[in-house]
């Protein structure tokens, strides 16, 4: 673009409103777009920050729920483990106690059975001899054992050979009180058969394969039961201690797990919040950069639009307008040569304007030619009319002179008539006809005078019209 072209663009009053509107529209567009972008970006950042914070809160709540769930599950696991361990230990203890009790009972029963067999074997000769005192001594020997409550020898017929029972033993006295039958031995034997803590051991006396008697010995299981109860208490204490130790261990480990989980969740929450803050800051930076870039883009687009509009209007429209204006001013200035035409090619509105201008100039040229012809004809007629007017003026002047003469004559006649009227007033009755004729003559004179005045006025108007027509003809001659 040349400086002259730029100057023509800047000084063009036709394009100045266009450029002003474009600049104002561009400024408004940039301001509006900047406001919208800033508002939208701020809303976007706020929405993203709110969403991230809401997500962080949801994650924190989820972590809290998870922590509570883990703590609850750990407690349930601890309780279940403790209960299962207690049940398993109890079951094993019970089984072990049952095995131990069974083994102890079996051992005691075996020992008692062995003792009974020994006493039965030793008592065989005594039974043959029916040596009751020695048999009673064997019974006392057997009864000396803590676990043996009584021992009774029977013969082959089922008759008791010994009647000794230890009445100093509280257990024996209790059996005697609870039992039925004749004699202390029968009562003790009857009560012992119903007591679950007493086992009656029987040993047949068969020295040569034939039963010659029988030994019935009552064995008390209270000592064994007390030992088993003590053993059970020891097992229970061991199980309780194991369960308490396990519970403490599980509580300690659960507390440590919960503490580590809380620390990890707190660390994760802090990391999440830090990441959210960094994300929001990054969004702010990116939003600011985006807003600046869009603002520069909008300004650049407005500048490019103005340049393009200036190039299009200045390169295509303004030169044609200038050529059209120059051609019109060339026709209008100077001698106003109507034979010149506007030369403008194209198919746009300016070309149509140039064609209309050329057609208008052609019509003006035709009108000027017609006016010139009419003016020449009017001048000729004006000259003829002027001659006629001059002749009419001469005739009117002559007529005015004649009218003046007639008026003078009529004035003289009026004076004479007045004199005649004055002289014949005395003869009114006799001269009525003369008076009437005089009045008619006066009336005729007045009418003639009025008509002459009207003719004079008409002649004056005709003279004025001729003078006006003569001046207009002179002006037309000066124009042509």
C-alpha cells in the first residue's frame, strides 16, 4: 500500500464511518470476549476446584468409612479369632481331659483290678479254711488305701464272709446313711452301686478254675475327679492366659494397623489436597494463558478484518468512487461541458450510478438544447411581441389623447349642461323633457368615462406584461 493510498483511506469521509464502526465493534468484541472468557474460565476453575474438593471429601469420607470398616473387621476378626481359639482350645482341653480321665480311670481301674486279683488269689486258702479273721485282715489291709472304701469277701454261695467297714471314714458313713439293707456292709454296698463316683471292682476267687468265692471292692473316684478338676482348672487357666495373650497381641497389632492406616490416610489426604491445590493453580495459569491468547487472537482477528475491509473497500470501492467524483467535478467545474461522460466499467452499484449520471447528463444536455431552441424562438417572438407592444403603446397613447380630448369635451358639455340646467330650473314644469335628456346625457358620459378608465388600466397591465416578457427574453438571451 502506497502512502497516497493510505492517506486516501484515512481521509475518506465515505469509509471513515465504516472504520469507526469496525474499530468500535472490534473493541466491544474484544472486551466482551475477554469478559466472557474470564467469566467462563473462572467458573470452570471454580467448578473444577469444587469438583476436586468434593471428590477429595468423598475420598476422605470413603477412606474414613474404609478405616472404620477395617477397624470393625479387625475387631470382628480379633473377636472371632479369640472365640475360635477359645473354642478350639476348649475342645482340645475337653478331649485331652477326657483322654486323661479315661487313661487315669483305666489305670486306676487296672490297679484296683490287680489289687483285687491279688487279694482274691491270697484269700483262696483262707476261704477254704473259712479263716474269717485273716480275711478281715486282708480287708483292712486293702481298706488302708485312700481310694478303697470297702472290701467284702463272699463265699461260693454269695454269703458274706467279712463284715468289716471303716466307720471312721466319712465317706463310708455317708454311704451307710444313704444305703438300704441289713447290716453296714449291705448298706454301703447298696449306696455305692448308685453313686457315680464309686466303682465296684469284682474279682472271682478261682484257685483251680472253680469259683469258691468273690471279692467286691469299692473304689472311690473322688481323688481322681479332684485331680481331674485341678487339671481342668490348670487347663482353663492356661487357655484363659493364652486367649488373653492372644487378645492383647491382636489388640496391639490391630491398634498398630489402625494407626498406620490412619497415618497413611492422613498422608494420602494431604497429598490429595496438595495435588488439588497444584491442579487448581495449573488451571489458573492455563486459564490466564488461554485468556491472553484468545485476547491476542481476537485483537489480531479484528486488525486483520479491518485491514481486509480497508483493502477491499480501499482497493475496489474507493478508487472507483474517486474516479466517479473526479469525473462529476470535471463536468461540473469550468465551462460545464455536457458532452463529457463518466467512464466507469463494472457491474456493481457504482457502475449503475455512473450510467445514471451519464443518462442524467444526457437528459440535461437535451433539456439545455430544448431550452436553447425555445429561448431562441421566445426571443424571436419577444422581439415581435415587443414591436407589437410598442405599436400597442403608441395606439394606447393616441387613444389616451383622444380620451382626454373626449373627457375635456364632456367636461365642457357638463358645464354647459349645468348652466342650461341652472337657467331652466325656473322653467321646471315646462322643460321636463329637456331635463330628462340632460340626465341621460350625463349618465352616458359617466359610462363612457368609466369604460375609458378600464381601457387605460388594461393597457397599463398589457404594457407591464410586455415589459416583463421583454426582461425575461433578455435574461434568456444572456443565458444562451
